[in-house]
C-alpha cells in the first residue's frame, strides 16, 4: 500500500529525521557511483559529434546521422518503463541491468566494422544510458529530500557537463572505429566498478507484495504506445530532407503516425489506464506541466548546442576534432559551474522561479548573438558566446526539477521522474536529429555544385567533406566554409526560437514550497545497512530505531 501523500512543508529546512538518509561514507560512495554513471553517458552522447566526420569517412556510411539518433532513441524509448519496473523489482536490479546494457553496447561499438553495426551498438548503449539516468534520478529522490535535492542535482549536472566537455576533446582518440577498442578500454571497467559499488553499498527498501500484485500495476499498453510512437517520430526527423524530401510519404507517414501515437498515449493514460505509467502527471496544475514542457525545450537547446557546435570549429576554423572539443569547453563547463551554484542557491532559499526566469533570459540574449556568427567571425566570439548560453542552461537544468516534484506527493516520485527523464531525452532526439537535418538541407543548397560532385553518395554524406576542407584551394575553401557557416546559422536560429518558447512556457508558474521528507516505503533500508559488516555502529542502530518509530507513527 502506498504511503500517504506528502504534506506541504515550510520553506525552511528542518533538522529532524525528514532530512533524508544519513550522509555517511556509504552514502557518498553511492553518490560517487551516480556521478560516474552520469559522466560516462554524457561522454558517449557528445563524443560522437567531433568524430562524426571521421566515422563517415572511415566506414563510408550514408546513414551517419543515425549514429547519434540511435543513441538518443535508445536513451528515450524504454525510460517510461523503468519507473514502473523499478516499482516492481526494486531500484538496484534496474540499475545493474542498465550498466550491463551500456557495457554491452560499448563492446558492440568496439567491434564495429560497418556503419550498421556501429548504429546497432549505439542503440544498445542508448538503452543502457536512458535506464541509468532514469534510475539515478529515481534513487536520488529515495535518498535525499526535495529541499536537499538542489545540491545533488547540481552535482549530476556538473558530471554531465564535465562529460560533455571531455567527450568532444577525446572524440577521435576514444572512437577508434574498427579497431575493436571503441570505449571498451574505459567503459567496461567503469561499468564494472559502478556495479560493484551498487552491489556493496546500495541498500534500498522494496515494498512487500506478490508478483501478481506488482505485475497488475504495469502499464504495458502505455509503454508500447510511447515506445513505438517515439521511434516513428525519430525515423521521420532523421529522414526528412536528407534521405527523402519533407513532402515525401516516407517522411510524413512516420511523423504523423508517431505524433498521433503520442496523442493517443496521453488520452489513454488520462481516461482508460488504471494505473497509468505516470499516474499523477496528467492531474497536475500548470506549474508542473510547464516544468515538463520547459524540460523538453531546454533539452532541445542543450542537445543542439552540445552536439553540433563543435562542427563550427571543424568546418569553419580548420580545427581538428580534438581542437574543436577544446574550444567548446567553455560551453560545457559554464553549464556545470552554474548548475552547482544554482543548486546551492535553491537549497538555501527554496526559490526556483527566479532562476528559471534568469536562465531563459541569458539563453535568449546570447542565442541571438550566436546567430550573428559567420565563418570568418573571430575565435573570441566563437568561444565566448556559448559560455553565457551555457550559464543559463546550467541554471535551468537544475531548477526545472523543482516545480514538478514540489507539485506531487513523494509516493509518485518514481513515475514522475521517469517521465521527467523521458521528456528530456525526447528533447535530445529533436536537438540531434533536427540539427542534423537542418545542416544537411542547408549544405545541399549552399555547397558549390562542383564540390558536391566529388561525393557521389550525395549530400547525406556531407560530413565527409569536413575532413578535406583544410586542403582545398581558394576560393573554393572559403565557399565551403561559408556554406557550413550559413547552415549552422539556421541551427542557432532554431536554438533562439526554442529558447523564446521556453521562456513563454514559464509564464504562470507558481513558487511552491519544497518539502523535506522522503517516501518511507522506499529510501535506504537502514536495517540492512546495520547488518553490513562495515557499518555496525551504535549510532546507526539508534538511527534505525528512531526511523522505525517514525514509520510506525506515520502508519
């Protein structure tokens, strides 16, 4: 039986037992594991961007956009299912399965000798990454209160930013396509290390119930609808204007089917499903609903910049993939720094609304400046403009969680967090695929015809052209650079438009109090921790007795 919904609490943090689990060394080992898991998924997401031209050249593939899209699709497709399954079998088995999938995908990519095999491996990696991030967010809610969450969300955002910054820098060194060593030499040991930490130190409660009772709570139809619909949308976005014209039935059909499927999913969840995948979400007010919308839009901005900005340095500034990654570090690390600052500020003040307004304002102003970048713009502008955009993104990345969780009882955290991760990952799909489609469509119009004639595979293989730009003779070299600069300008205009939509979505949100309690049916199993041979202390035993008394009082 679910525990009663949480009651609104004072904005002032309390000092009683409601302040989550003890912050002992075992707790920090678990947090370290979460940080490391977030880090490697971010590296995987961003490292492909700088290495994509080399991959296209090495494997002679015509579907290179799917190298990114497959990962983003896998990262999204099964996330709603993770919330429900974690309620049935517990959090730890899902986390361990996710790490195993991620490691398996890395091994497949490492053995890839064809584009199709690489895409398949990236899809498996994405499945593991999505389940990992979803599990991390759910388990954080089990371990810390919402009022404390700002600091820990900031840590996860910092880990993502560090991974996002490191990924492009090591893109070529790490993505040794065809050598059988693609990420195997680092990903597999990291996944194994994380699994050991989870096995040793993560002791979470699992509410007692029979398997039949637990399975009855699974929404298989809803999960099927959202997974298939998302897949159709990605297919349409990836093919549009690149493989087939936007007016082609092969593009319109999957887009229409996918979007209709998502609408059907929402209607089914509201009116027909008992219990739904996201039982509380569709009965929430505008504050929480707006949080999901803005989370999606912020993800579009983050993915577009994080995935495609390095191409500007490679195509327009003659930078190597590693050099492009170094020049883009300002974007990644400004996100991480401001995420930490924003998280601490929310913990101290309990106010998230002002940060959301400031974050969107920074993104809008500097995205506007980014649209003025040309192929011959100074390197200072190219490096400096994204820093401020990243600062705004870091603020929003942390703050957007709070209007959602503050609107619901803590008993609904797991499915709500699964939908939160899904909306963010779905935004990543749009950022990656829409950005790639825009670049390819603009290159088709702007690259010199004589230059394109050198690539009989067509404009879909356009990224292979980046590797030959430094060796071109003038004036062809400048013409090709300007074509890429023009294409990327349209991408930055997309970022600006999405940011404006996000800021409009924040209108009407309310500042809610941040509760200081966790779901007693989950959380850390203190009795299991005490029985751990490294944790038998009188203080911990007393802590467990106090928690048991509190739980009996709540019941």
